[in-house]
C-alpha cells in the first residue's frame, strides 16, 4: 500500500445544530430524553422548534465535529455525508470546507431538506438533542469515494448514522473497502439508545475484528456490555478491540491498548456552557495523537484538552486555536 | 387617541447574520471597509463567504436587534420586515417570535432569498459587515400594518433600510401614519456611508420635525452635521429633535432633551468579543427607559448596560437575562 495521503476520512450525519438555552421544565414538559439524542419527524421538529427560544445555528454532526477538531490540530481530513441542495446545506458545506476538510459528496436535490438537530441546553450545560435526519439519511453507498477511503490512515464512523438504512449500507461497504487495503477502522458508539437499537450489529462487528479503535462513554459502555460496573465493562471489551477509549464526563477517560490501561483526569474548566460535542472533540484529540504515533497517555490528554475547549462555549466545533492550545498545555 | 397597546413597533431589515472571527489581513486583502456596513451583490457575497472561516448564524438586523433587547426588558413590541419563503427566513421569523415580538409580515415567495450579513470580527471585537439585502429590500408599502403603527407609542426606523426604494417608501408612509395619530417617531442613522448617500433626506426630516428621537454614534453625528467636533455636532442638532442620543463607543454616550444635556460613561466590561449590535442594544435600553418615563440619565444608563451585555459575546441579540441584569445594575 502507498503511504496514506489523508489522516482521517469520516462518514457521518451532515447536520446543522439549532441551539438555545432552556429551562429544565421545558425538557420535561415536552417529554424529551434529557441528555440523549432522539430522532424526530417533521411534525415533532416543528413542535419543538416552536417551543425553543431564540437560537443560533452552528454546523454540527458528530463525526464532522471530530474532523473539525482534527483539522484544527493539523490533520489531513475528508468528510462524506449527505446535505440537501438548500441554504442549510450550503452552511454545512461552507463550514466544513472552511475548516480545511475535503468534502465532495454532491448535495441532494429536492426534499427532504438538510438535517438539523434541535439542541436544548439547560443551565448545567447538559444538551438534549432532537435530530431531524432529513437528507442525511439518504447518503447512498454510491457516494463513497473508495479511493479517498483507501488513501486515509483511519476510517472514522459514527454510530448515529447506523439508524438509517442507506448510510448503514454505505458504512458497511466503507469498512470493507478500508480493511481490504489494510487501513484502520475507528467507530464511536454515539448514544445508548442507538446501542439499544443496533447493539447486536455493533457487538458482531467487534467480535469479527472489524473495529480497530472503539470510542464510547461510560453509559454506552454499560449499554453495550451489559455491565453497570465501569471496570467490568472495560475488562469485557479491552481484548476485543486493539484500541478502546472510554470517556466518563467529569471523571476523565480511560484507554486500553496493547495490554496497557491508562487513565486521564478531565481537563479543569471554570464554567461548562454547553456539553454538545464533548465526546466528538475528545475523539478528535485522541485520534490526532494516535495518527501522530504519540503514547497512549498523551493521546488521552489531547482528547481531554479538546473536549474542555468545546464545552466552554456554545456549539460543537472548536472556537479557540486548538493547535496553539495543545502546544501550550502539553509544554 | 386610545392608550397605546404596543410600546415600540419597528421597521427594519430582516437579516440573518453569518459571523466568524478573522485575521486583520483578511479585511485588507478583500478591500472591506473596516468597521462599516457595505451592501454586496450575490457575486461579492459568494467571494466573501468563500473567504470566511467556519461561521455561526444568528438572527440580526439593526431594528430587529433593538426590539429583541426591548422585549427582553419587558416592552411590548412588533416588527415589520421582509424575509423570503426559505430556511433563513424561517430562522429569522422563529427567533424574533421566540423573543416575544409580534411579526406578521408575510414571507415573500421566490428569489431573492432572505437577507444575510457576512460579518468579519477581528481580534479587537470590531465587526465589518457585508450585507446581501435579498428579500429585505422588497418590503412593500402594502406590508405596513397601519393599525399596529397607530397602536404603538413609538415607531422605530433604521437608516440602513433607507437604501432600497420600496422600504424607503414604506417608511415614509409609516412616519406619516404615526404622526397623524400623534405617535412618536424614533430614527437611527445606522452608518456614516448611509448618511453619505441619504444625508439630504435625513436632514430634511429633522428640519421638518418628523423625527422625535434621533440615535447616532459620534461618526454618524459628524457625517450628518459636518462638524468633526463632537460638542459642536451636538449643539447643531439638539434643538432640532426633541430627544437626541449620541453614543461614542468606549467613551460612553450623551443625550440632549428638554434643554437638559446628560452624559454617561460606558459600562465597564472585561473583554470585548464582538461589537455587533452595540448601538442597537444601546437604543433598546434607552427606549425602554423612555417608554417607561424614566429620567434621561437612567435611560442612558439602561442603554449602556444593554450595549455592554451584547458586546461580551458573539451575536447582536442579548444572551443574558436583560431584565435581571438591569435590575441588579440599577439597584
């Protein structure tokens, strides 16, 4: 195989986040799943948008956020995801390209519109997400750029995109394409409810060795392994994936690889504004260290630094100069 | 006349701001007018958007921002402005209504799309605005709700909207409608370049007594009066409008009314993030005090507090609970 010309190529939802602060009571009043991601249809999206205060729109999407962090750190990245041929699609495409990420998936004509995620942020910084998948769920396997996948050191996939059928098929094909040429596959479990729906698929992929780097948070770890005990969950998985990374909010994160088990505390932060993107940016920092061949402890530290930056402001994409930030913090 | 059922009704551009931080060099490289507002066509908007980094979208428009502040303070408000029947139009309409402001101008079908303003924010917090007027310039006089205008204590108009022909005609008709029923007309000069183009109109309106409350910053004051000296400018105007309010950035603001001349310092702030909306929110605070019959010094102080809040974050609409903020600050 030739040397990779890309560090990470990702397939994910192409979503614009619509976010606003809200009172705790609103979460209950509208029966939202606090802290979770729920798929919503047009009617429900309309009801929730009506209930939302003045908002701001910022490009999001889990894997796309991770790439935004990776690119800001200096990695060479490409994204595959489906927007519609509309204004929010233009916004998404602009923002990802302006971040220095290659993005060539053609916009899809006609309905449905570009995906959006209505994010209600409570005073504690917790985000409750309501995703209208729109065009994002129609990513066709034909949109895969197999040459780009073969050119990337790592193929990164988000569990959220396992729900809709077409992208699931596209991701399965992408995994095969990457593995055929000896590239690594990284996967993030995304959400406990996604695991409820697709845990069997995920467990099968892990058992058959299709996943080289697995990202989860402590809740997803419990949902996947059936172990409420954190360390029991880690023990169950750590020999089944070459690299296992588990975050646990304010309690830091753990990685297991090559027989090594390393922990890192969360990066201190004065005020949590909005936790949207915390896991995505943790993955960005970790993967950046990984593709640069850094020790496991440093990969974790990079993840913690990037996660701390993104939760200090609204929006799931970095605002600070991440490269300067990690240089300063790791000095 | 019956008692007013609205405090302020405003006519203004219905714009979504697209904002991103930028290096100083970008302003020069693309020949932008630093700190000013420039109207751009589709081609120029495209070039500048390409040059812009990852951005966020937040509803804006000068008079609409002022209403957002007024409504947050507890005033009863209505807005008249033209969006297109598209996604950004939905965003604008949602955000203004979610702020508690009545907004009934029907969306306009077909091209052009909803207005957007590409705002480049340099490290010093200065904003350089490039406005694509889109649908906003086609606000027809027929869209005026004369009953609502008659029901409002104050009709508030933005100078920016004097550029396009249809809204200019609409605003002239609105002024006549308000004055016929004895309501007050407030006007903000908006921008020195707008005064270059329409100063003769503005001076004529002032001379004929059509403006009851005039808002300007020190640069606009100089452009309108021809006096570079601040106090000479004030002296020229203060007897021609019942209430004159002039802001001067970090140097505070001055108001002249009823033979009284009052100054207020700028509200202290630890870090200026983005000055977009500073004048709009100053006007909001001042008008709120005015409609509540507060003394001139308190009206100015309210303006300074609201302006300080909006420049402490990205976006020209308040994020903090303004009502709580002014209660605390005025205690």
